[in-house]
C-alpha cells in the first residue's frame, strides 16, 4: 500500500460517501453541499491522475459555478427553509435495485476487460500535458471543431437560460 | 546548499537527517517534513494576518486624520493581540434555527480558501509551497471556494440580511471573476506559462505592468470586488443589510472571517506584485539571497495591500446595478479587447528586442485607455443631456 | 502510480449508479439534476483514467472531459432555468407534478 | 485557402439577415464585398493552378474527417482540379458581376416608393424637383437587403459545389441553391405568378433530386466512399462498370443515370424543363444567376464531374445505354427549346428557352463523350448568357424608366413594345449585340462559335449523325431567334412612348455588361483547335490541354474536318441574316408569321402535363373512382348485397348476434379493449422518472437476456 493508493482510497471514500449523501439527504441545500464535496473528491482524483488542469477546472467550474447555481436554485424555489414531506418517490426500492443491477453489470464488464489491472506508465518529466492539451484544443488537426461547437453550445445555453428564467416582461 | 542560499532545502535536509537518525523511514520523514512545511506556512500567514490588523487600523486612522492604535505597545503594536483576546472571550453564539454544521464550517472554509492561495505564492525563487503548472487557474479555483464559504455562512445563519448579503457577495464575485480570469490570461500569455514562478522569472527583463498597465488596473479592480471591499462592499452595507453575511457570527468565528478578509486583501496585493510587478525581483537585488527576495516580495505585496486600502477608505460605496453594469458593460469587454490585442501584439512583435516590445505594448495600452476614456466621456455627455431633457436647467 | 485501472473504473461505475439512483428516486427536480451531475462526473473519471492509462500522448480523453464540463454547465444552466420557470407558474419543483405532457 | 471560398458570401448572408437588415448601403457593401473576396480568392487559386505542371495529377486537395463511423470516417474536403479551376474562374466572375449589377437593378440610391410594399416589385416614387414639378421615378426595392442576403447564400452554395471533393458536399451545395432559387424566384411573393413559379421550380427540381440522392446512396453502398478521388480510381470504376445492376445497366451506368436525372431537373432538360421559363418571375439578376452562372451550370458541372463514371463502361465505339439516353435528351432538348424560343415575345423568356436549348447542347455533347467541348461550351455559354440576361435586365430597366416617365402602362418585357433602343441605350445595345452574336456562334470572333463548333465537330468526327444534324438545326434556330430578338428590341423605330423615353442604366449595371462582353469574345480564343485553318496554332489550344487533364486518359485531339466548320458558319450566318430579313419590317405581333400556337404555347407542355398528370388524376378521382367504381359498381354490388344481407341479417341478428356476439364478443371485446386502454394509459403518466425507470428496466432485461443467451 503506497501513499498514492492511500490517497486514492481516501478520496474514493469521500466521493462515494458524499455521493450517497447527495442522493439520500433530506435537506436539499445539504445535498448540494455534499455534491460539492463529491466533486472536490473527483478533483483530487484528477490530480492523482496527473490531469492538473482538469482538477483545477473541476473546482472552478463545478464548485465555483455549477454548485453555486444549484444552491441559488434551491433557495429560489423554496418558500420555507425546512424541507418538508418525503424526498424520495415511493418506487425508490425499485430504483435502488436497478442501480445495483446496473452496478453489477458494469463491474462485471470492467472485470471482464483485458488487462484491467494494469498500472500507468510514468509520464516523462519533459512532457507538458497542459501545453499538449492546449494545443489539442485549438489545433485544427485535433479538436478545434468540437471545442468551438462546445463553446457555441454554451453560448446558446446561456442565452436560452436567461430567456427562460427571465420570465414575462412587464410592458 | 547552505542556510543563506537555499534555506528551505537546507532545513529540510537537516530535518530529514535528524528524523531518519531517529529511525523513521525515508517516506514517513518526507511526509512529516511536508506537514511541517505546511504548518509553518499557515502559521506564518496567520501571524501575518495579526500584523495586518494593526496595519489596517493604523492606515485607516491616518487616512481619516486620526492617530490609530497607539497605547498598547510601541505604536500600538500589541493592539491586535488585545483584539484577539476580546474576540476569544466574547460569547460564541449559534442561532437556534441555524444549520449548525454548515454555520460552523463556513468561517473555516473562508479562511482556508485564502490559505490555499499561499500554497502557490513563490516568496523567492526557491521558497514556495508548490510550483503548480496551472497556478493561475488555481487562484480562481480557490476564489470559488471562498464564494462557497460565503454562501454557506449566509444561508446557514437563517437570517434574511445574511442571505441577502451572501447573494450580493456571490453575484459580485461570480461576475467579477470573469474579467479577472480574462486578465489573468495576459501575464500567462506573455510568459507562456501558468506557473507563477515562470511568470515571475519571465519578468526579469521588464515588469508586465509596463507591457499591460490596463490589465493590472483591471486585475486590481476585480480583486477589490472579489474581496468585497469598498467601493464594492455591498455585501456588508451597514445602512441596508446591517453587516451582511456575517451578521450572526460572533467571537472568533467572526474573527476568522475578518482575518480571512485582511489576509485575502494582502494576498491579492501579493498577486498583483507577482503578476505585474516582477514578484520577488527588484533590479537584481534578489540575487543577494532568498531572504532578501522574500522581503522584496512582502514589501511589494504590502504596497498592493496599501493601494487596496487606499481605494477602500477613499471611495464611496456604489449601487448594485451600477456594480454589475460596470462589470458587464465595461470591465469585461475591455478585458476581452485587451486580451485579443495583447495576443496579437505578442505574436506580431515576436522578433523585436524587449524594449521595443515593451514600448509598443505600453503605447497600445495608452491608446486603448484614451479611446475608452473618450467613449466614456461621450456616454456621460449623452446621459447628462438625457437628464437635462427630463429636468430642464434652472428647475433645480 | 501503482493504482490499477480497475479501481478507477469501479469507482466510476459506483458513482454512476449512485447518481442513477438519485435521478430515479428523488422527487425534487433539482435533486434529479444533482444526480445527473454525479453521473456526468463518473463518465469524466472514466475518460481521464483511460487517457492516463492508455496513451497520455493522445489528449482525446482530457479534451472530452472538458467538453463534458461544457455540456454539464449548459445542462445545469438550462435545466435550472426551466425549473425556476416551472416553479413560477406551478409553485412546485416536484418532478412528478410536472406532467403536463401526458396523454 | 480553398476552404475559405464559400465562406464570405455565407458570412454576408448571416450578417445581413441578423444584423444589417435595416441598413441598405451596408448590406450591399457586405454582399458585394463578400463576392469580391471570394472572387479574389478564386483568382488566386486559379492563377496558382495555372502554374502547376500536369495539374490534373496534382490537383489541390485537402480533406478532414467529418463524421467518424467506427473505424473509418466520412471525409469531406475540397478539391480543385483543372475542371474545377476553369469552372471556378467563370463562377467567380459572373457572381461578382451579378452582385454589382444588382445594386443598380434594385434601384439603390432612389427614393423609397410611394406605395411600395414588401413582396411586390417597386412601383415608383414621386419626387418634386427644384422647379416644383413632379416626376415619377424608379423607387428602391423594399426588401433590398434581403435580396443581397439571398444572393450571398446562393453564391455560397455554388462555391461549395465547385470546390467539393465529394458528392455529399456537392449535393449540399446543390440543395442550398435549390432552396435559394425557390426564395429568389418567389422574391416578389406578393405576386401569385411568382409564388406559383417558385413552388413549381422547387417541386420540379425535387423530382430530379430524389433520384440523384438515390444515385448517391447507391454509389456509397457500392463503393463505400463519395470522394471523387476514390470513386474515379481505376479499380473502382472497373468494378462498377462490370457489376450488373438493373434493366441491363451496369452499376456505373445506372448510378450515372440516376444522377443524370437529378441534373435533368436542375439543368431544366426535357421533360423537366417546365420550371425554368416560369422562373423569369424573379428579379433579373436572379434569372441570370439561375440560368447562367449557377444552378443550371451546376447541373452540367455535375455531369462533367461524373463523366468518368458515366463513361466507365464506354469502350470507344457504340454509346452505352446511359450515354445514349443522355445524348438523346440533350439533343432533343436543344432543338425542342429552340423552336419554342422562336415564338416568344417576352425578352427574358426567349433567353430562358435559349438557355434550355444551349444546355441541351452541352448535355448532348457529354452524351457522345465530348468532354472538353461540353466544358468549353459550359463556360463560354455562362459568360455570354449572363451577359444577355443582364443586358435584358438593363433593357427592362430602361423600359421601366420610360414607362414611369410617360405614365404609360406597358409591359416592359414585351419585345413588341420596344424598338429603336439602339440609340437610347448604346452600351446595353453593343454589349447585348456581342452577347447575341456569341450565342448565335458568329464565326471566328465570338466565344460561342468556337465552343459550338467544337461540339459539332465532335459529333461529326465520331459519326453521330443524328446528333450532328439535330444540333446543327438547333444552332440555326438559335441564330435566328437571337437576331429576331435583337432586331425587335434595338432596331427600327420605337413602338411605344415608353420605348422612346427609355434611358441608359447606371454604371453599376453597365460595367458588368462590359466586363462580361469582354469574356464573351475573349474566352473563345483559349480553345481554338490546333488544326484550324490559319488561326489554329497561333494560340495554343490551352483549354483542351488544361481541362482535358482532369480525366485520367487525356482525350485525343480530333482530326480537323471542314464540314462541321462549314456547317456551323453556315447555320450561324444563315440564321442571323434570316432573322434580320424576316423581322426588319415587323411592327406588331400579327405581322410575325412565326407566332404559331404550338410554338407560342411551348409545344403545350404545361397543358400536356396538366392533361397527362393533373387532369387524369382529378378525372380518375372524380369519374372513375367516385362515379363509376364507387357509385355504380361498388354501390350496386353493395345494394345487392345489402338486400341479401338484410335478410341474412335478420336471421343472424335474432339468433346469433344478440345472444353470442353482443353479449359475449361485442361487449366482451369492447370492455376488454376499454380496460386495456385504461390500463395502458397509466403507462403514459407524463412523469420523467417513470419513463426512465421503465426504459432502464427494459435495458437491464435486455442485458440479462443478452448475457444468458449469447455470452
């Protein structure tokens, strides 16, 4: 058991635990905050995977923007602060069962993969993955087009969201 | 490797020898040394925060033509400790309807988000927490955590003023993050790296404040907004929402918020120094030794902090719609234009000597500033005319 | 880096299924979106893990993770806007109450 | 670089539509600017192409993966080979000229009309001059900006088509143009005739396009690629040529035929030619665009592109079935449209039928394998037909001016309202004359002569007698109706007061005319056959060398023969002089002896289609289906049955129906269905999670099944 394995297990525990809290906790704001914790754990995993850029972007985008948005939405759509009434549907055991089934299937598939226990090769010290990522995003031979499409999607979503949420304008 | 040239590694080496001598394995010793390093950094910055309390009080007093703390200790230097004792012995109130865990977590997170920043601050060329290759983004990420802390505090207090304050603060922070990120890209672009050490090292020839003075200004302004200090301190506008998101906090929890804010301001002063004023460099003086470099850096950071204070105690608070309009209609477009122009110039001028690049970039910045000011004047004139139409001259 | 690839994959699978459970069982529409976020993150873990373990020179995995970020942001923005809009008109954020489209 | 060619017009389209719609000057600046940018790019590409030795083998090409499909990817890209470069050249010129011309034609700079509404042509505006006198002048088109937006999109489509390296993007450009032609023909949508024409054009070309799409799909399934380079590789062509398809065609021949049907629609060949004359409802630059520069040329261009495929199983003698069909349709269209053109009085309609006829020439040439001749005629024709259309637009514009000035209500397009315009509109006259002569194939001087002569020579040289004679007669008719038109419009005395007050048009309209006239003469010199007496060899036969290089096997140079040359000179001069002699004195339509109904009414094709397809459908519906089948036979049988049934019914009702059916089956089934419906209805609850749950259950069930059965 090495240091990185310990870090992995700790963050995995954080992720799974927080994720379970997200889907089970009764208070919605707590759910959103647990989501933040889970996403933070995912960011740690990215760091462990030597995708530092993604780790930081994960924090900026998810915790800095998406989670805040969620919290806002929770507060804006809640008349009183205490969440009353049942938070889960009556069919939750079925959902749980299905989730477990899917999990079993996925785990089965994962274990069935060839060479699944492989470990990663070292990335040579002189390789600049952030630079390579930047190059890949804007180079026409690589992913410039998907990148641009994604940005157009974001713009469209932004405008759409503003329009939908702004409601009817009073003349 | 000696104490004067490379203090960190010297001490680390000494500690490692000591610990392995005690029988610890090398890995454990490394982890222990790391923890010690983190602890020293945190303690150091917190002690700095205590000092900053005194600085803040002294400077505001001078701005307001007062003397400031002068009774306890020489020049009132012991005053902050008295303040701390007062905060500690105050009653620690948690409102009954508050969300206890989150309520107590928020101030910790607020301070932590600032301390996170210190991990990437290079105090000297070989004194730094970690040389991250995405440090510039890390700065923004830590800011995101600060936002989270504030909304947690505001919401968990279960007080409408607190919630309003938090909303205002978050709106400000999220909005002003945009010009800040855009402007952060300019030093990144000029240096060709997001690592702060790389950015500092690449300013050996010319500070970026000469190449991108407008970027520096925008960064400073959005930093002030991120801090929620005057003139952007709507989150704690006393006359409207009493004290904003920390209205319910007392004692040391409030103290944590307060210390976090002061330290945050100082840290941003440090970032301004780092990104635009050459960091720990000062005309070759830093070569004397790392401790000199640290002193230079802290002095520059203190200067930045002083400017932020200067702004705070000189400007009146502005209205929320003005605040947002100022960001979206002015700072963001300007930052984007600057970014594009800088990128183009950087590419076009690639072959020129450094002084040529610097001169042209500076002149371009002056040009952009002039055009901006002209546009603003035209806009202001139009506004005035519109007001005169509404209320003809002489009626008031 | 002596963590087997399977650890990441199983973690991602678990996260995915927890998200799935959340989506299927929660009544609140915002909570459903939270579940969706978990699922998207599970996918991202997979993408990045495969990038790291298969061929770090090919940036495809990271690029797609970034695109997933963008899609997630877009999805949240539009989704929450819709929820707020529905809340305004129906005073409810319970997904089961939003059944105008039946029959 | 080549990628960028279609972009400026597209950008202009979006900018005009989204941003500058209100600013007329800005809009046309954008439009013309975009056209100029594309023009510039095309010229650079063209000049660079000229500099490449053996350009056919070293075409400019670049490709990207567009849609990954498993292991492979559907690639799209651009390709400029000699044919592409030559076509690009004329496309760039004509499009730029048309943009420029439109500025003047849509009356830029004139005041807004008094009663102009969107969707109708401008009616003129009243202005008061310094002396306080009121004049009626032309008014600016109300949807001026929109016009330029459409033109931009159209230009984008054409450039896309020309630079494509595969059938898919070619088809995309093709369809963009189809849409734009609909929009532009129906530009004055306030007129019912324009609306109908737009719909007609759209529907007619759609018939062809469906076949074309089928052809493309067939090709893709047969070869797994749509890229020209792959399709036209030796091996692929051979495989396609030897694979039998349907009705005795080879796969290559059948695909070629399907794509050719698309071309028949787009290039207005018989029997799908009916839309083109009606397309004259659009503003004149549109007509020019559709007829000369873009859409119809696109059709011929597509056949040229597909030429290796169509001729894949062509051994050199004895046309294949596909080629025979193409040759037949081409030559038939050529002569058939020419006869109609003789009797038309509308200046634009004459040209429209003339276009149909000339396209027939090209198609016929392709049908007999005369690749270079067809390409050459395509380009020369594009120049002089654009010139003629723009010229006719200029004439109409001048006539409109006269009509507004005098207040006389005459049709400004009717040839019999014109006359004597020679002196009123000198620039238009001279350029129109050049265009007309080129169209007639006036010997030696004009471009039309060289290209038409080459087609005739090819037909003659390869012994296609029927085609040769048909085309020669068609050429004679061409010369005849061209001269008729020129004589009626420009010579003699004005027949109306409007014609007497016609005025020369502004420079934005005359400049394109002059430029195009230059090409109408000059372009012919690039393709003089080497063995031509005296002139041959003075200038190298550049066109043949250059465009011929597109094909894998360079087409051989034809033996010179004096007969086709004499024939083409004879028919050109004969037609011209006959036309002049016959119409010198004609003053009214009644004196025109060729106004015979069958020609006047276009061989009754519209009526025939009405009679053959529309009316029979209605008749069958009314007479046969309804009155005969329904009322007489079926009803009769039914009545008979009914009477028998009534009796039987009584029996059944009382003894079977009531006890068995009603009680048991009827109500039973009804109740069952009702209950099932009520039960099933619950499935559609409108609840998101319910659906997800259900679909997930199905998914899991399938996964389990899959595992149990297969793994």
